[in-house]
C-alpha cells in the first residue's frame, strides 16, 4: 500500500485531481467533440431528482423520425472520484446515432464528498426515474438498457443488481465496458500481462480509499460483485455485455464476473479487446469505433426484444 492508502490522504489527493479535471474541462470537451465529427449530436440538459442530490444529465436524441425510442442510461468513468460527464460524449453520440436510442448520460455524485453507497443508490434512483418518466421526455422507459465505462460500469452493474433485487425497473441489457467489479483486492495486488498498465497502484489507492474507506464496505455486493464473498444466485438479473481490454489491470475481475453471469444464463457476450489497456478508447479511435459498434448492436438488439 502506498502513502495514499488511507482515507484521509486519498481524499486529499482526490480533491486535487477533481480540481485539475474541472480546470481542464473546456479543453477536454473540445477534444471529445472532435471525435466522430460526422455525429454532431442533439443534446439537452435535464435534472434528475434523487434522495442523494439532484443529478444533472445530458440527453442525446437519435435521428428525427423515431417515435418514443428506447432509452440507454450511461454512467461515465473516473475512479468514482472525478466528475466528467463530458468524457463519454463520443460514446453517447455514437449510441444515439447507431443504436437509435435516447442516451441519458448521468453526472452522478463522486467521492470523497459522497462515499459508497451514495453513488450506487443515486445511480439506481436515476435509472428508476428515467424508466418512470419517459412519457414526459419522449423516450420509452419500458425499453431500458444501462451501461458505463470503468467506475461507470460498476455503477451500471450496481443499478442492474438493485433493479433485480427490488423487482424493477426491467433492464434489457447492462453493457459493462472495462468495469471495476472487485474492490476487495487492492490495486497493488492486481496484475496485468504488461509491465506498466495504464492504471497504477497509486491511482487505485486514491480511488478505492476515497470511495470505500473500509475493507468491510469493499466486500458489499454493490461494490464488488466479482468478489468471492458474493455468492448470491443471480438468476434473472439483466443480461450483460462485458468488455475487457487485454492489458487492463481490471481484466481478471471482468472475466470472473462474466463467468458468474454465464453460469446463470445472464451473459449476452464477453468480448476481449486485444492489445488494449484501460481507457483505450480515449486514445485509439479505430478500436473505439469497433467496440462502440459492438455495444450499439447489443443495445439495439436488447431494446428491440422488449
């Protein structure tokens, strides 16, 4: 464990990282908007009421002429600590255009200001609100999928778990893109097939200890569904697409969760991305386009089934 492996030190570092992210928001937004320039996007902001805090969300609409399209709820990455709803703008524009869905990109609360379980509860409340309020906003909440990248994938998985436990809303697909699924294993003990993967142990210390400041909490089913401690039979949970880059430090937990879902018939597909690391889609547009097309196909097919 590094010097950052305590809640206090991790929280201090997380706040510095948050400041840097907010300072760079303008330049990052310009870069993300330049990706897939042929997909300009039709967006508007809404606010989703939750018991945790109001959640801003950006709504991406598909091409005109689709009456009450299905809706896909997206949660961005950032280690549970970094804001950045704009980071997933290319993915959201792509899914709206290619899957023919409304995408609601949720700007959820982050740690250390809001530690676990606040973000996972807010994510589920947002999904439930989106399912219930489609008639007011022009989407079909009865044809609902969820997804996310990295920490956002963890929130999507947690939202699907809570929906399964509470009897709804019905989720046709959970699309988990290099998700964080086991916080019981310290980042320094996770391994990659390459010497220097993108995620470094110090990052894991900042993220994990800011978000879940205790090992008992880390084993919670909503924080670590791929941990050995969670043995619940998940039969009936929303089917999943799980995507794991070959070099990712999180590869093993994604593989474990895929196997767990396969055992109960809830795995739509497990897709490996060869010669790719965590967050590869930010740096490699060709790989991003191929994998986004896969996600779009699964979202489109899942929504059509409903």
